[in-house]
């Protein structure tokens, strides 16, 4: 059956360095099919859909689309709206009025849930319609996927940042804490481990939301590392929680929440400041610094994984092919098939929508304060062959003449 009509592409949630590759892949692939009458881009995601705020991407030049593809952040802008059934009914009514038969939504697990609900609205109305979720998130927390577009580039940024922190800390020793995005999954924070090249390199300690965080044990860990190396670099997820599952940050700030009702974790240096103060006052270490990487991790233009770019492009293209060629709905998922290759499959939306993948146990060390080599083997190929590494001087010290002792 040939389903003729318009395509709507939208972007939701946090921007990434490669989300526009998925947008352009879906647009250009859709424009190849004669049954596609128009390709619309929804401005500000689902919010733009219910406001009928569309850009006619059928009239965009291929050259400019290719330039947009290599530009980070969301070209169509985004939204934090989390649609319920009533909201999705409005979306469906707009689609029906405009003769939209294909919907491609680029986003995380909440976006997948939106696609699921809209698709069910169409089915209950006997409206022929194909809805595809295109994966995207720097958190790498989508079920079924080996990894998620956006994550490799953000991971590359985190790894390179900690290479720099390690070099700085080696020159002027002390304790340095780097706070990384990650509410429930620690994949991004774990990427800091790639910075370690020499035995005494940092990060020496890595704390993830998959393991409960104890201030007392944290201080013991820091003291052990500091006594051994005379310095300590720490990577910590913003979403770490205590033994009761309460975010450590919630003990410091008012309960400011985002549009999804989650405690606002990013955009504040409070967690790093707390941990730094604990080290200063209880361990007596004077040179303690902290940095919160914050939103800069998501769309940093000078640090993009070529693997990430290619795969983000292909998931957009595969969405159009599955919907228009094969006439099916679902979520595009990435599956590793070798070292290193991937394949793309269509997965039922129920397997992805509203669910969160976390770091598996074999990626986290027994103490819960670092990662294993298995995680590094998992991540390394995603960063691309242009991943830089730092070197140190190896020449021997010259003999002392005046101070022999």
C-alpha cells in the first residue's frame, strides 16, 4: 500500500552535537519518495505541532541542509513538554487536518512515549499513519540500544575535559572534582575514565548514580588516593543519591524542578562545592577545586565523534525507509555487530518508551568508585580514531650537585 501525504519531523529534549544529522537524514530520505507531498519541520517540538508552527523543509536547499547537519544543537529548536493523552490528541488532530501521514520524532525515552501515544490515537481513529521514534540522548539511557546518538560526542567531550584536568592537576597538585551530567545513568560520567593513560593519571575516582553515595566512604577514598599520589581527580555524576535514593544535591538546594517534575540538577555548582568543602574541612587538604561541566557537554562544536555523526545520520535515514518503504511504526535501535560495526532495527515502542537503561554491573568496579576495563572497551570505538591523548616527559632527572641528600 502506498500511503500518500506529508511528513512532520520534530526534535525534543536536550540538544546534542549530532541531532541535526538525524533531522537531515530523515528529511533528505523522505524527499526521495514521490508519495511524500511535503516535509515539514515542527518548530519547538511537539509544542510547535499543536501551534501549527511548521517550516516547509521541502523548499530547503540540500546544500544548506548539509551545513545544518554538521552544526550542533537543535536546528528546529526543542521543548521540555511531556505530552499526556489530551496533549497527544491535539497533536493528532493537527496531523489529520494537515494530511500528515508520517511523524518522525527525534528524542529520548519520553519522546518515544509521545510517539507511542500519538500512534495509538491514529489507530483508534482508523487513520492510516506511521510514527517513528528516532533515538537521541547524551545520557545513553535508551533501552534496547547498544548506545544512543549524541552520547559518543558528549562522552568524547567529557574524556577530553578530564585529560585537561589531569594535566593541570599534575602540574599543580591538589584535589579536583568534575561534576558531569547524568540523573539515573552514569554512562557520561564513566567516559572520564578514558582520560587515564599512565598509572597515576586521573580520574582516580568515579562515582555513578547506579551506586549509593556515602560521604564518609567518599572521604576515605579521597584520602587513600591523595596519600598515594599527592593529588586526586574525581568524576562524579550530578545524580548521585544516598542509601535512601535521595539525591545528594537535594540536601543543599530548594526543590526546584523541571517540566517533568524532576529535581533540577544541571546548571548549578552546588554539588561540587559541597564535596570540595567536605574534603577541605574533614581531610585538611587546602587545594581543592571543583568544576561543573553543565550544559556545555551537549552541543560543543569542536568535539564531535565522527562515528556519532555517521550513526545519527543513518538512524534518520532508516526512520524514513522503515516508515515509507516498509510501512511500519516503532523506534529505531542501534545494535553492535562487531568491533566495530552496527546494524539498525525497528523495535516496538513499548520496549523503549518511558524506560531508562542504566550502567550494567560489569561496567562498574566492586567498590563502586570507578569503572572496569570492559566499559572502556565498550566506549573506545565510539569516540573515533581522532581521539587525542596526552604525553608526559620521560627523561631522567639530572644529578644534584649542591643538594645531594
